C-alpha cells in the first residue's frame, strides 16, 4: 500500500531561509526512495500532521510518496542556522522519539531485520 505524509507548519521568514537549504538537501537524498511507478489514488493514503497550529508565518508542506525502497521509514526534520546550530524540531517519528522500534527484534544483543512489506 502506498502512503504519503504531509507535514504542515508555519515559520517566520528568517527560519524559512534556513529550512530551505535543509529541505533541498533532504529532498535530493530522498529521491532514491521514490519509486518510478506512480501510485494510483486507491493505493495512496495521506497522513497530515500539523505543527504549531494558530501561529502566523509561512506554511510549509513536505510530501513523501512511498516507493519500493521505502520500507519502515524513520524521519526527523529540524531547522539549523547556516553555521549548523540546531534551532527547532519540526517533526520526529514516534519510534525515534520514544526509542521503541516495532519492526525489529533484539536477538543475541543485535538487531534482527523486521518483516519486509
């Protein structure tokens, strides 16, 4: 089943400038995860996550379309200034935030692969 995640949030112009560079780099690195086959509307599921509702600023949407290499993806987005200093977290996958990973098993002190879907 194909799925998208759309993350919508608002930032001031200064913050958006820093986010643009991070978004460009992330987008280029995730291009390989996108399948060349386009998902039909029936195959797509959309999850919309709103951050900082009610805050004025420029809205940002990030859309990821699941491809064949997109197996149990974990994502985190944050904003850095031009010197690489952390400014703000935009989104963190629940398993990264909690440290609980549901698609793998610890066996003999090492992670074992989870099911491939």
